[in-house]
C-alpha cells in the first residue's frame, strides 16, 4: 500500500495571536521612545514621481 503525501498549506495564525503580537510590538516601539503620528484621511505617502493612474480615452 502506497502512502500518499500532500503538502498542506499552513493555516494563518488566529487573529487574537496577531493582535497580541501587534500590541506587543507597539508597546516596545513606544517604550523605546517612538512616537505614533496621526495622519489625516486623504493624505498620500507618495511625495514624488509620475502618476500611476491609467487614463482611458476614446479615440
């Protein structure tokens, strides 16, 4: 009898574990003197370079 092996995809971590990890990273960042900035809605992180928007025109 042959043994069939399958490569199962690794399950993602539970959301609670991820949330706890992020909270721990934020606490370490703040403890090391880091600051969290509040960025208003609509502000882009892209400051230079050409636009990547596609313009569709009828010819």
